[in-house]
C-alpha cells in the first residue's frame, strides 16, 4: 500500500519549503497522457498523490493494460495549485513503474514464445523506498515478484557457500528456517546443481550460466529430484530470454527489470 508517509516524502523532496512556481489560482482539470506505447503501472501511486493533495483523481485504465500514444491514463480535478504540485511526482512514478511493467511484459512475451511454463521474476535489485511500486509494476507486466524482502525466502548465495561450504550452508539455514520458508540455493557450476538438490534445496539458482550449461543443469537436477525447481539468473536480457526459456528452467529472474528499465514517456496537461 502507498502510505501518506510515502507521499509526504515524495512531495517534500519536490515541492521544498517555498514553492512559488505553482502559486496558480482557481480550479482546473488535468490529464496524464501517454506519449509512447507500453504497459501501464503505478497509477495507484499517482492517485495517492492527488488524494493526499485533496484533489479528485480518476484512473482511466487498469494496471497491466497496453497503452498507445495519446491515451489518457488518469484525469484529475481540483485546485490548480495542488494539481500542479502533484504533477511531476505523478508523472515520474507512473513513468518509472510503466517502464518496468513494459520491460517485464516484453520478457514474458519472449518466454512465452518458446515455453508456457517458465516464469519471469524480479529480484531485490530495487530502488530504496520504491520497492512496493516497482514490485507491483513487475506483477502488472505479467511477472512474478520473487521475494519481497529477506523474510520471504532464504537465499543461500556464494558468500554463504564460501564461509560454510554448500552442504554446510544448506544445513545451517534449514535448521533456522520455518517449515514454510523455502531455500533457494545459488550455484555457479553445472556440477553443483544436482548436489544442491541432494542437500535439500527447494530451488536451485543457476547463476551466470550459458543457455547450454543451464539446460544441462536442469536435466541433472530433474534426474536427482523431480520436485526441485530451477531458476536461471545473471546477465539475462529480454533478447536472450527465449534461449533460457527453451532450456526447461522453471524461473528466469532478472534484476534488469527494475534497475535498468527505461522510463515510459508520459505528459501531464491541464486546462
């Protein structure tokens, strides 16, 4: 949920302590308009901004909808000063979230071109303070949010393995985790993938492997334990998603969905 504290922080950053620019009298109407095609997200955040400013926003499309240039995605009525104060924050948040949703939708389409079963997931490589917005944008684009924070799943990563060894790290965290908490274990070689499954991983994360290595690791994990999921991650792009989806991997996780998605171009107009 977008809280008043979130909106206050955004507005305080943008408006500052002495806003002369937006001292405009009277009431007006505003429209948030798409300037390029994409998948829309972040409108709940924009609505929260205008609600906080005591304006009357109306969301015109749904999260995850495909939009084209010229489409109106949100309208708002209220005092001109308050609408103008919320304008830039609303445009920035919706543009950022829609860029993430658009890139996610492209990755999902790439996976679906070769597989109906491979999920596209985000990661924790999100902007501090904006994780909720960004994770919802991934979902709007048809992706899986992956873990929302550290408490949602234990990930046994390279540093853990370096300190305790593969088997030791899995045992260490299995003893401390709830029965309801899954263990996602990162491996960097094909040979370690079935070992992680044997030691009790719920998910084996195949890190920075080529599609050929990923396919072989998926086969070995399936031979070891048919219930262990496999996840590919590390440097995977929208362009290479089909190559990885074709390996039979269950999940493709991509930090670039959130940390490198370009902003979708939007414009705000009044009057």
